[in-house]
């Protein structure tokens, strides 16, 4: 994280021509650069250069859609449908917090194994199955 001292949030401006400008580096960056920031745990915020509107979530979703359109499908259609349903649920804010915490725990657990793809894949599958079971159990209790 030498590119981002003191864990400051990078500010990225997005211009009408869809170009992204990293204010800290004083240069244009690509979506691939932003993906690199995510993988390096460098926090950033994307704002519209004209209006100042926060475009971070939209940009991250676009990055994820690009990844999903390739062969690396991280989410099944069923999980995507569940996320859409949860986003419309009256308790969506609480679900968002719980989901963030659960994914953070999975990431923390997998971090030591990231160098071994085979082991990481097996652990990810097991953790995902446990996560989904916990999530379904919790939701079924909430609906009762």
C-alpha cells in the first residue's frame, strides 16, 4: 500500500468522456487499475467530476459485471436473485451489515491460504456452503 499512505481514501474523478482520474497520482487510470486497488485493499471513492455525485457503488458494480460476464462467475443466478430480493426487503440495511460482516470473516479466514489456489478453492466452497446455510437459517428464523 505504498501508493496510499495512512490508509487514506483515494479520490477518483470520473469525467463525461468516462475517463477516470486519480487525484493522488495526478494521472488517468483505467478500470483495471481500480480493480488492482480493490485487490490491494486500497480504498477509493469515485465521484462525478461535474456534479460531485458519488459513483463508487456504480463503478464497483460495473467492475463486478465485467468479471461476471467472463468465465469467472462468482455468484450463481440463485444468489443474485436472493440479493435482489433482500435489497427490497424492509430490513435491507440490517441484511447489508450482516452480509458485510460474514464476507469479511470469510476473507479473513481465507487470507492465509491465498497462495495455494487449490486449497483456497476448497476452503472457499466449504465457507460459502456454511455461509449460505447460516444465512438461510437466520432468514427462516426472521420470517417466523
